[in-house]
C-alpha cells in the first residue's frame, strides 16, 4: 500500500482545511501493529481479555473541497488485551470509496460541506467512520448518514467486505445499531430522503436477517441513535432535519424545528411498522442513548439530551441550535425519558442539570436491561469533540459517583468503553478504557481505569509512540464475542 508522504505530524495537509485536520485531529499516513509498548504506570490487568477499538475520520488523500469530520476515511484504532499482553493496531476500513481512491492515488469523493446532493460528478464518500459494533464474532464499521455495514476482523482489523444480510435488503444501516448480548441479536435502523424515510431491522446471532420493516415518518429526518429493551426497540423522530429547499439545491443544511415535538417510537422487537407507538416529548436533538429497559409497562430510556440554544428571553434559538449541531458543538445533559405502554403517558426528567456530558458507555452485557451505572465524558467548554475526562454516573439518581481527568484543559480522551473483567462479580466489575492525547505535552497514552472507582486514576497507563487523531465512537468486544479468539496468538 502506498501512503502519501507527509512531513508534519500535526498538519499533514497544511493549515488550509482548518482545525479539524490539524493538531489533535491530524490524520495518520500509515497503518501499524505495535507491541512491547512501555508502561507509564501500573500493569495491564490479566483479567481483561478482548479488544477496545475506536474509529474516526482519517482522510488518506488531500480532501477535495471543504472538509467536515464526517467526510474522512474511517480508520480503526484497536487495543487487544490478552492475558496481560497488549497489541495496538490501526487500519483503514477498506470501503468502496477507499478502494476507488487507492486505485486513483488521489481523493475522488466530496464532503457534506459541498453542493453535491444529486450530483453524480461529485460522489459523497460513505466513509464508515462513525461507529463500531461487535456482532456474530466480527466487528462492523458504520456511518452516521446510513451507509453500508463493513465487516472486519476485530483482531487483525482486516476488512472482510459489506455485510451480506444488510445489503440483501437493498437498504442501509445507520450508526448506533444495538446488540442484545443475551440473545445475540442486532437491532438497527436506517434513514433517508425517500419515503417511508426509515427502516428497522433485526439480525439473528449468526448475522442472518431476521426482521426488516419500513417505518413511516412524516418526512425525511436525521435521527442519530436508537434504543432497545428486552422486548422492544425505540426509534427516534427528532425535530432536527435537512432543510428540504436547500436539499433540492444540492446542499446539506439542517434546521431545528422547536414547534415540533421530539417523538420516540416504541416497536415490538419483531413488530410491524404499523405497530409502533409514538410518544411526544419536548423538542430536542439527541445524539446518544446510554441504555434503555423495561420497568413493568414502562419503557425507560436514559440518554444525553442535546440542549437547544436559547435567546436572551429564554426562548429557543432554532438557528443557533442547528448551527451548533452541524458544527459538532456538544451541549448535553443526562436525561431520562419514560413511556408507559398501558396508559400512553410520557415523562422526562433531567438527571444532572450541571454537567455537560456525552459519549456514554455502560456494561454492554446489559444492553436493553436495567443498568445502574453509566460512564460518560466531560466536554471542554469551547473545543469541539474535546473530551476532557471520564465520569461515572448512578443512572437512578443522576449522582456523579467518581471522575478523572489528567488535565482538564489539555486532555483529549477518546470515547471510553466499559470492559467487563473476566468472571465479573458486579455490574461495574471491570475497566473503563480510553486513549488520551495531551495537546500541550503532545503525549498519547492508553488509559485503563477500574470502573468501580474512576477517581483513583488509571490503574494502567501505556505510552503510545505517536498521537491518535480525535475521532468518534468506540466499542469493547470481549474475548468470548470474537470468532477464533483462541487461534490468534
Ligand atoms: Fe454517534
């Protein structure tokens, strides 16, 4: 593979594309396999076995036109833990776009900041750069705007191709598919600009298509996440979506509609589209759900409510809200929504009014089941996608139980993920793992916390030889969920 030569690690394409391709965001030029990495402190826990991985945009070639982080080729960084040994790898997802550009030796796609909708001469890149999920022994790389699901080997990171069952529907998949680790099923949705505007699907534990139905929405929407419980899935219809007039002119512009409610649709796991029940809530955007579960007739969903910007008189500033979302400015509060399937009642409650927290994780073995603990990141006051620390919450009370930051001004943590210890004795028996870059010292580390008490600081910290670009989502795939784990050495 021929990587383009780059001279400046922190500005490989120069400064012309702005801050999102320089400094902590600067993309890497190559792929690597790293072993024997030096410990800064502690020891790699021997009861931590599996792979922590995180994806993000890492454009390989100088972008065409203006750049947005959603455009960059997806690159996965993975830390494989095996009996106290650590191997760190990074590898691009070989999407169709990546292969086309590999053959051309230059960028051949355009980004969402350009006027491209409907223009065949300016193809948009499905970068598979947004989210990762482990399923049926493998891993999937997903794109926020609904794209193909690219399967890859969670240990070697080798791309295996498009997921056949999802492709067989003729549809796509959004970021934030959910895996029920008890049944092994994967629930997902897609969305788009053509009626019925959404589909909902279920894969079985082997990755075969089990269920796929259209979901009628009032128009094209921009949902980002979904939730599942033991028997239901919760789909989102949010009052933030593409400006239809701008879309006709070829531009991606989003509007916030404070006159419309936020709607959650509860559908039985194998339900028909007309079985969905919608519940109305106060208008907001939602990036990320923590988890969801059933309490009797009530569906509980805990997540991060994107707080609409306000005018001086306290009313919603729709324009600024839409601009903030477009520019990835995160202003969110931990929130609980409830939906009673018997009475039709809906309620919502802020769990922590003080802190701006996002990118949640929890014990994935309990997806769709009641969880007490969530692990979120603190957001830097002004800097986009700068997670300055990790924080553990009690999801019942909204209490912040413990937190850690090495340097609240200069740390950039990747999305952490909870990794259960071998033979866990409690919901929080395990580790919280994240990469961390310090923009002052320019040091990169891999940090491993005891999930029972983050305030102790990392129980192990490993020095990385170079920075890992700021990115999007991570996941943890325990050894028992990785096909062929025992045959890798
Ligand atoms: Fe996301």
